């Protein structure tokens, strides 16, 4: 499809669908951890996702090629990806979907700092303003939950660890070797390495099976295929067709949608503090991803 210089109605609807899927994904995790221990669930998801991503690459006539050059960075990327989802799934097990999403989506703050020092992407005044807003939102979410007792400090810190892990995988993806691998092979490395690591770590976090029901298995398959493979590949397609800053800026919708879905489906309490924190994080994401103005 021809690359476009602005987001049209079709692209906007697809992008909104992806954001809704990512928000609903956190509801799924919350539901499945009733039956499966979170880290074990994350490991199973990655193992199953290997086959779905492999099938997609074969369908595209680009079967996975694990080269010696990419071995080190690929293993590192998969290890950081494992840490990211260990933290995210534990956060969703310990605290609310809304709080987890707000803190987790502070990721652009940590990536902007990493990119400033490691990728030469300088922090402009606009990006610093966005970084400050998103940081303030994440801090407010953590502190307000601790003060009111409605959240779990340990869960909030796991969500923050997940945000740092997400930033780490994005940083490694932008380094020369993994950048040359392409996004779909990056995803293949992430699920290939993270699956065994998460399954090995799972016994340290308690019994692997809780109250397993058939619907938990169905949601596990949905996560592995539709969310991990389908959602990520659609996101890559959007980035390949539409301006990347515009697409990335729309991620501010995910915490808002997650808060709404958490309230509607799980009956979570929505406080003014968490809404304000979500607005700050969302505004920060938009500013951080805002393209720099060309010099006169």
C-alpha cells in the first residue's frame, strides 16, 4: 500500500481498533490470571506465539532466519521482553487494570531518555515538556494509590518495571543489528527467547495452576494469535503506511480505554486522581511523539 502523509479515515479506524485491542488485552490478562499464575501464563503465551509469528513469516515467504550476527542482540532483546511481560502480568495480578495501564504507558518517558543518550535523538523543549507531564502522571498514579489504599504499591512498581522493559526492547530494536532484522523478526526473537525464560521463572512465583477453566485456555489462544501476532503486525503495517509520530501519539488512548474497560467489565473504581494521571501521561505521549518543526 502506498505510504501516506496523513492519517485518513480508514487508518484512523484501524488504529482505534488496535488501541482498543491493546486495552482489552489487559482485561484478558486480569481474567486469565484467575486460572493461571501470571508468569506461567506469560510464558505459555510467548511459546504459542512463536508458531503464529512463524506461520505469518512463512505466509509472507520470508521464513525466520536466525543469523549468528543477530544472536547476541536477539537473545538480549528476548530477555528484556521477558522481564517486561513478567512485570506487566504481575502488575495486573496485584493492582487494577487502570492503574497498571497508566503507569505502563509512561514508557515514552524512559525511551526518550535512553534515545537521548544512546541513539542521538536529542530532547527538544517540546519533548522535555512531554516527558515531564508523562513522568508526573506516572508518579501521581503511584502516589495516589499508595495514599488512598486502592492500589498495590508492589503492583504499581511492577507496572513501572514493565514500562522500563518496554523502553528497553524499543531501544534494542533501534540499534543497528536488530534494526536491520526488521520488526517481524524482532518479534520472532522476542517470543522465541522469552517463552522458555518465563516458563523457567514461573515456579518462583507460586503454583502454576490456580482455578483453570476452559475459557482461560480460549483467552490464552486469543492472546497468542490475535493480540501478540495480529495486533503487533497490524501496528507495524500502520507505521509503514502512515506517519510514525501520528501513529505513536494515538497510544495515549490505550490507558483511557483501559480505565473505561476496567470499570465496565471488572467494576474497578475510577477516581479523579487516576483520571488526572491518565490525562498527564496521554498529553506527555502526544508531546514526546510530536515531530520537530523544520528550521526556517
